[in-house]
C-alpha cells in the first residue's frame, strides 16, 4: 500500500476520534516511511483545570502492509499526582471525549482490577460503564449496617460499596476487597477482610494496610495479590483509617510485604501506643542530631544514625573525619541503647590524628556538654582547653584541661590535668596591657579569649617600631601564662610579646633625651618617667 495514502488515512482516523496532536502525526509518518512493523506514539500533556491527560497509541502493520491503530491508552491524573492517575486501554472505535469521560468517572483503580485497565474497551463497553456510574449506590436495608461501619472507619468509597454489594449478593460469606488511598510517601493499599457476625450479618472483621508504588506500571501482579516492598500493618476494624495511615507514614522499620499478614491485628490502644513510641523515637533522633551538631560533627552521619536506630542495633559506632589546619582527624562516635531499648545515648567518641593513628584518645560526653571535635584535636595537639565540668555532687565548676602524657587509665586513655578557678590563672589578665591590637576593643578581646579557651592557637597583632607584627599564642594554665609562637608556629620567648611597653628603640631613647635637654634650657622641670610594671 502507498505510504502516503496510509499516512493520510491514519491522520484522518485519529482526527475523527478527536486527536490532532502534531507530535503523534509526525511520529506516525516516521514509522510508516521507515517500514516499521510495530510502533507507538505519545501525545503531549493536556491540562483540564486541575486534571492532566495524555495518550499513548499503539500501531502495527497488517498482512496487507497497511499500518493500523491497534488500540490506545488514556492516562488522567489530578495535579500531576501519579497516585491519582487513572488509566485504561481503549479500542480504536472509542472517541477521545468518551475515553476522558470514563477516566474522569472511574475511581482510583476500582478494586485494583488491573486486568480491566489493560484490556482494551470497545465503545459499547465504555458506554455501559458510563451508564453504571450514573446509577446511585444502592443503600438497601440489608447493606446499611455494613456501609455505616465502613463509613465510621473511614472507608467511604462508593466503588468499594458497589463491590461489597456484589459480593453479598453472590452470597459470599468470607471475602476481601481492596481499596487504594493516596499518601505522602506512596499509595496505601488497604485489604479489607469481611466475615459474618454472630447474627449472620456481613461485617468488616479486620483490615491490613501497606505502601505500594504510586506508579501502576511499576507494580507486579502475582496471582490476585499486588506485590511491592512495603511498610505494612494489620488493624482491627475499630481502628480509624486515618489513624492507620498516620501510623504507616511514621513507622520507622521497613518490612517486606507479607510479613505483617502473620501478625495479630492492632487495637486502637496499641496503635496509639505505637504512635507515641514513634514520637519518642523521633525526638530521640533529633536530640542526638542536635548533640552531634553542638559538638562540631555536623550532619554527615545523620542518615546512617537513623538507619542504625531503625534497625534497633543495641550498640554501634559511626565513623567520620574532620580536617583542622590541614591536619586530618578520624573519629568513631559511639551510641548505645538504654536498658529498655527505646532510647539511644551518645556516650563517647574516639579520636586519632591521622599522623599518629596508634595514639587513640577517648572523650566522654558529660550531660551533653562534652569536649567538641575541634577541642579534642587541640587537646591531642598538646594544648589546653577551658570547660564547664561537674563534680560528684553534680555541681558545676570551671577548669582548664590538658592531656597528661605520663598518666594513663587502665584502658590506655590519657588522663586529664586540671586547673580550676582557685588555681588563679586568668588568661585575660595575662594579655591585658601588652599592646595587643585584638585586646583594644571589647569585641576583639572577647573573640580572642573565647578562641584560646577552646584550645586554639590564636593569631594576635602587636606594633614594633611602627610596624605590625604577628604572633600566635596558646593558653598555658599550668604556668599561668601563654606560649608564644612566630608566624611559622616556631616557639619564641614570651618577652617578645608580653613586655612590649618596656622596650624602647634607640631612636625613641634619643628623642626623649632631646626633649629633656630642651625643657631644661627653657627653664622647665624635666618630666620623670615611671617604670612600667607587667
């Protein structure tokens, strides 16, 4: 058959059905002229208020060589949400408007009958289904109690009611129906189990809920059950559907589909207890994250921390690393569950300089106010830090700490040398009045003292012979002073920094002598120079 004629015929067929998308017709032309045997074309997305639709057309070449439209699939979603997408295959006698009407009327996968969705419907079948949607849901007397129960539980889907009526009219005593509800993470598939009560009336006995993929194409059908890795739970009929959704969305543990089928149904009380427990777990995790942040470890291990707690490991360590002054430090952060297993605690961390990997040091967290990651590095570099500590009576006190290389714990951990407030070391007094530029303002002084108390080697500026000179200083509480280093961190005499006002250059001395001589010649008394105390 002539390709051009075939192309025009297909264009006209699609136009009569209500499709005139250039994207589709261009694709048809490519397939026809390339002599493809099979092919498909997808239309552009169309918006109708809050709804969006698109169509996928399947073509095949017949024995006569003619390229034919075999069927097409219609997709319609609300606000672009795949969980709200409705899907159906149609034969080529179904106009576009009829297909859209059916998609718009259908509930979200009624009874999850995907065989119906994938089986192309004829125009007559579409009309029959549209007429059925116009019928009111029968609420005959014998159905009212079970429908009232479902509505009270939160299941008020008219299509669920229709399916329920059909099962009851078929005189089925025990059966299940499936209902799909959208959720923030995935769709939730509810399996409702029905059974007769003592009087023989059909009642909702219990139900199960699990997460499934929001994409129907991604779902796998196994027999009459949908299979998907899921978080699932089993509920008594008295548990409200919304409460069940809340629990499913906050469950910390991912279970494989099918496991929860073997568990007894949860009561209202049990669901409430689990929600409270989940809330406590969330608060516990957030507290641990905040502790890590306050101690200078950032958020690098947060995801792994959540996974370990979700797995309910009784004790675990998370590895991380930091770099300070181009020096790398490796850390192992230790967490342990409490005696009841519902709360986790960040008790200590180990630190080791990469330059000295065998010299590991453990630091313990004390009421959430332990040594920070940077302070641990400074201590292992041999510097002192100033911390708030607690005595045996749980009273706070301030002290300078430094690792003692000569005294070790039984486990090989270096002990601390301590100098409390009564020892008399005041780093602010040591640096005051020494001509240090950073001590000239309240803000600069506060920043300098704070940095030294953290154990940092902090740069300071002094003026020498009219020129600024840089030094580094570190706190030395044992000797009630500071250690001084040059710009290359080479140790220098403290007098280089701590007694600047006592030193005068020869030119300064000569200027002072000339001033005295001039004053004496003019009959003025010479000024006496007071000694400077440091």
